[in-house]
C-alpha cells in the first residue's frame, strides 16, 4: 500500500493498530497510511457494487451469508480492474447478496451507495475513540466506515442470519444498520471494514455527546477527552450534568423505551454485551442564540439523510418518511426533548459496539474486576444482567416523561402549577367546576408525579399496557 513503506521507523505512540507518522502527521492503520486505505476502499467498493449489479435479483439463501468474493488490484491494472497509484492489494467482499438485500431494505440504491462512498474522498473523523479503530464518514454524511478486528468481523458474519431475520420483523430498532463488510489485504495484513449508518450528522452541531452503558465503574470522561471541543462524556458525567434526565413526550418516551427493550432482548439472545448508547444532543435554543450573534449568508437548512429508517425518530417509530424530506416541525431527524430548564433539544441516538460476544476473555475480565470492585457496577458483565441494567438506566435515569405539570407557552416551558397559582389562585387550572382547595401538607407536584409514574409504568419504565414482545 502507498505510504506503508518506511512507517516503522517514524511511528508515534499507537492505540491498537492505529498510529500516526511523525514525519507527515498522517494517521496509519496496520502501518498503512489513511490516504492509501481510503483509496483502496473506494476502488474495491466501486468494483464490487458494479459487478453485483450484473447479477439477477433473487431471494437471499442461507449459503449467501457465508460467501466471500475476492478481486486482485495490481497497480498496473488488469482486464477487470483499473490502474492505480497504490501498491498491489486484494479486496474481499463478504456476503454480497445478503448485504445488497439489507441496503435495498433501507432504500439505498446501488448508484446512491456508490455516489455517497466513492464520488468524493472519504473524511477521516478526528475523534475516533479509544478502540484503536479508524472511522471515516462519507462526504454527504450518509455512511460511517469503521475498521474492525478479525474477531468482530467473524462475529458479524455469524450474526448475519439472525440480523436478517430481525430487520425483516422489526424496522424499529436502534441497532446499527450494516450495509457492507469488506477486507483490504495488502503487505500481509488484513484490514477489515464495515459500512454503517451515520448516527450523528456533522451538519447538525452537537452541543453535548455521551457514550452510555449503564455502568458507573470508571465511567467518566478522561481529562484528555475533556480538552476536546465537544468531548464524549460518560455515565457519571451524565448523572452530574443532567441529574433530572432528558424529558420526552409520553408517546416518544414509550416508543423509545419499547425499542430499547426489544433491542436488549435481541442482543441478550445473541450473548452480546458491552454495547453503548451513543447520544448527541443539539440544543435548538442555544443554536438560535449562536446564530443570532453571527449570521452568515451560507446558513442553509440541513438536508435529510436519504437512507430509510436511519434517523433517531424513524428508529423508534419504525416509519420511514419520503426520501430527502424533513418533517414539518423541523426536527431534522432528531427526537424532540427538553431539559429541566425548558430548553428545546434534539436527540440523536443509536446503540453501538454490538460486536462483543461474551466469550472467555470477557468472563475473565469481569471476574477479575468483580474481585476488586462491586461486580454489579463494572461494564463487563454477563449478557442478561448487562441488558437489564442498560435498559433500566436508559428508561429511568437518562430518559423521562415530561411531567404533567410541565407546559409550553410560546417557546418557553413553565411549571403549570406556578402559572395556576399566579393567574387563578385557589382554582384548579382547566377545572372551573371544582371548588377552590388548599393542597394538604406534604402534597406537591413531585409527589404526584412519582405516584403517577409508579402506577402507570412497569419495572422497566415502559407503560404496562405495552403489547408483549414478539
């Protein structure tokens, strides 16, 4: 691969397989430069999608999940591949027929897929996290490309039949949408990549970001992470920053918690654990204040993502809007929410890092941590307990229903009991037929809301009238 020679002597500190060349400052992965890897990915995907379009449409068969197609790309070109300025490499495509079906299910046409990924250079994300993986985003914000380890790619292959069954049954899911699994093979190294939906559109500024697991053991952003412009905070940070959680309308809250419940059940059935809820929060009121301070002529309304079922709202509602259309309330695909200050928020969420099976190494890791710390607080745990704790944390601590005593006047959220006492002292708002009364000692809106929530919600925070899981 180009840029791969001579990197051994000029490498900075690495995280996993990811490193940086000291001479150029360019990111490397398995000693291959990022620019070389991006070029190989685009050449490979262009070829594999083009050749796949020549194959007739048909139903997905069981053997389609284990098919691996391989094509060699010599630098001088061949009768099947174009010449290029990279070193020779081989490109492998896993389960091409199955992934073609997945893409069609999400409304992604072959030409759109090619245009998004291969028409313009891929953009490397500068905040890749601590996994040692490389992340790229397509120039139109549609897709994320992530490098994965051999065991993760292997696990995804085994997961595909069950994943196929799940997305056929249930399009309302926060799980990653997988669009392709590939491998770039060069210099004796295998670089495996997966193409997924992009959860956090770059065109929409995220004022807060969180990676949440429902664990408290060492779940705080590091000092180095906090130095970033928009750091990715963790569970303890969320509890400190937003102790009262994020307030959702009842319908959205119930839909979200039901979606989390179903996803956790599926992940538990596959013995998957150590996953996270990635959340970006766009503060609409703060964005308006920022725009009023410095308006530029290029401020355009963000364009909707084209893939179906890809936005946060679609993920919990299971209903796809028309391509390229944004909803009339200008939610830009986010889930509308409020904080306790009454500020209007848009929430972008998805479950990530699901390719961790509870194998021996994870069991060993949990056993060791449980000896030193409270075993119930560490993030590495058996799948059943992990799923229950994850669900409880999201539906009881992170997300909450907007209380009955919360109302909107214009763009401001106010306490309706305060409004009542101010405008109509002694009269219950909306009930002029009732005699004015003085609440007994100890009765307040918080007590009322607590009683309401415990009577109407089950142990998971989902309305007890919800239909049973399928």
